[in-house]
């Protein structure tokens, strides 16, 4: 009996590992293999090409704007939802989840419909020579939209789990609201916050669908790294495409490593994350 | 409240970025050429040549930015606000949309430049695997048992519409051919298509990189480029007995170019397409030049094919679009009840 159980456990582990190898590790290895297929010099040349450089700069810029904004929003929303009761709270929670539920292509089209030449604000924007769609602001807006839930989603369950006892104690001892936030709340949530920011950043840099709709694909101006990868591949330049893709893959590796470090430092976070997963799995 | 200065800075930054990128900064002029998929390599080279010529003639620096994608999608983007100074698309119908829907250019735009505003033409040919293992020589061979044909979706791809009409025109020109026999042939043809990509370049990638299909219906320039880029000896081009004269036209996008103050350089840019240098570059990238000298020089790469025009065979793009690709057109009949 136990030998059977032992055997089936091995089998399951084997299947899981095989699955991981085929669907995760193999593509990863191929990205790096193809990127260096023609040597390091070609790899470096592909990344220092002006169009690639501008794509990298644009991607970093977009993330540098979208992530801090969603950080501020995420903390504010999590604070409001976890610490206060108000009408429409569940509606707000649902709204925060909306970008996860909507296809990124639709997220992009929304902005085209609002800010495009024939959209609601199109003629006003054209008169004032402000470009939103097919320019950097549109890319930033679309990125903010799709990365909107990450920080809030990470913090809400964490803050709910921790409860408000410590903060109420601080308040009763005469601390101001800002002091409570900085001295009590922030230290409690910092690792969860950092984790949310990491995920938010990874998605902001990697987003394809929504950005593709609003980008206009002007080489050297409105191509982010994921869009540039597609263009290079379509131009019979797979080595350069994989070189740029390898940067995105590295970003994923760094994100994973940082996550592992965070969890090692802060076992609470892992518990919280797990509690969140259980809560999400069991909620209707 | 602490974050207010931060937010304000970011908003200012965003606004500054939105207003930056004016057309003229000092002596540098920026043009945006919005084009379709298979012209990337040609315009890369052409833009550099034009910039050098313009610098020599006027002393100004011109930077031409490029945007490429499916022709219909690109027209849509210009209508939605992509700031194109010139549009170089796959077919007149897509540029017509800039006039009829976008009101960005006059309705008679195609009369403004020589040869129907089409400085170079192309046609539809077959790309097959080396040695032509399935023995594909003409349109009739495409519907033989066991032949898989790759062509993109005519709803979204300009090239695919040319493919479709070329097939239709061939079938109708056969002995006893009528619209009914042509529809039956095209229906049989699409039963041999395992996957419909959204654009010409995507279809090429499906055929050459993913290894799907026995024959790719492609722009002549796209097919020749694939042969050159991916190594002679892996693929070969087969010219059918009859094909269609594809005219991918060009135009200045009047309203946007005037707004940017770039009309003069935009017109010179398109004019340069008709110059001996422009024609030579087009020929080198496997577009059939209008210029006789360039045509003669590169004669060997353009096989003699009997070419019908869209006006002769279908009475123009508007009619062809309505009869075949609009909702309820022949393509819907064929593909819906496959």
C-alpha cells in the first residue's frame, strides 16, 4: 500500500517536473540560446541598435511613470478597503479587479475610442496639438490600466489579515494619522508592498496587447520592448528579436529571485499570500 | 497630500512629452510614413537615400519614421489619429477610407501622381519548398489532394485580397469560366488553407519559419525576400500562368501634413519614389518599377506573367470589395459554409 503511494507520488512529481521543463524551462533556454546563437558581439549589437535602445528607454520610462502611480493608488485603495467600511466597498473591490478580467486589447481600444481622432476628446486634443493615442501618453495610460490591480490586490488581504489593532493602539496613544501610517502600517505591509510593486513592474514592462493597440508602431518612437521583439522577428531577424526578448526574460528571473528573497526574509508574507490564495479559491 | 508635488511633476512630464515631437526643430524635418507589412526593408533603404538627396538639395535634415502593419489596420490607425504625413498602403481601397471616413485627403487623391499614384507595382506569385515536391505550376495545382495552401485573411490583409482576386480572375478566365465556376474554385482553394493569418508577413512566417503548408500565396517582393533572407535553396518562386497587377498606391495625408507644415518635403518624398534612384531601389527590393530603364536592368527577376488589372477584371476596388470582402460577400459565403 505504502509502496504504491510512494510510487504514485514519484510519478506525480515526475509529471510535474516534466511539465515544467517542457512548458517553462525549454522556452526560456531557447530564448537565451537563440539570442547568443551568433555570438556575444551580435547580441550586444542587437541591444545597442538605436531602435532597440529607444525601445528599452521607452519601456523603462513607461514603467517609471506607471508603477509609482499605481503604488500610490494601490496603498490608498488598500487602506480604504481594509480599514474602513463604506457603501460601495464591494463595488470598488470589483472595479479594481476589472483590468484582470478585461482582455488587454479591449483596454487599448477603450483609449482609442476616448482619445482617438474620432473619439470623445479627439477634436479638442487635435486643436491643442496634444497627442495621446499613438504617442507616449497613450502607452502610459494603457500600461497604467493593465497594471492597476497588482499593488492593491497584494495589500488588501494582507492588511485585512493583520487587522487594525496595532493602528488603533497607536492612535489611542496620540499618534497622528500620518505617523500611524509611517510607523505602524508601512512597516507591516512593506514586503507585501514591495512584492506588489515587483509584479506591477514586470507586467508594465512586458505588456503587449493593450500597448500594441495604442502604439502606432513607429520605430524608434513608440515601440516598447515587447513590440520591438515582434517587429524584429517579422523582419527575419530572429537573433535580435531573441536578444531583446532575453532582457524581458531576465526581468522575469530577477522578479522571481526577488520574490524568493522576500519570502525567505518575511515568512509572514508567504502565509499571507497563501491565505489570500485560499480565500480567493473558496470565495464564490 | 505629500504625494501632490510628485503627481504634479509627473503630469507636467506627461504633458511636456505629449507636446514635444513637433514636425520642425531647427533644420530637422520629421516625416512619418505609414505603410503596410512587406515594404519595411525597401523603405529602410529608400528613406536613407531620400534623406541624403534632400540634404544635398536643401541643406535640411529629414528624418523619416516608419510604421508597418496590415494595410487595413494602418488605414484605421491614421483615421484614429496616427500622425502620418504620407500613407503608402497595399491597395487603393484602404487609402480611399482616409478620404471617405477620415476626411483627411480629397476623394480624387489617386489622380494626383503619375500611374494611378502607384510608383511601383507587384503581383501575386507562389512560394514553394525547394524542388517543388508537390509539382505546383499553376492555380489549378493548388486544389489537388494533399496540397496545403497558406494565405492570410482577406478581411484584414491587403495582400490576401489580391491573392483572392488573382485566384478568382484565373478561374473565370478558364474555358467555360463564369463567376459561379470561379466561386467554386476559390471555395475549393480555401478548403486547402489550414490557417488564416491576419497579415502578409504573418503568413510568410507561418510558411517559412513554422514550416506549415506546401505553397504560400504571396506578394512577389515578399516571396523573393523570403528566398533571399532565408537562403536560396530552401524555397523557390513559381510564377503562375496568369496573375493580377497589384497597385499599392501612395499619397500625402493632406490634413496632417499641412498641420505639421511638412507638405513640401512629403511631396518631394513621394516624388523621389518616381525618380531613377527611387525606381532602382524599388526594383532591387523586388517591386516592379514603372521606369523602363530600371525594368530592363532587373528584367531577370520579374518573370513574364499575364497580368489582369482590378479595373478590367472586377470593375475597380469599390465593386470588388463589396462583392467579395464586405459582410455577406463571396468570402463569407465560401468560408462560412466550408
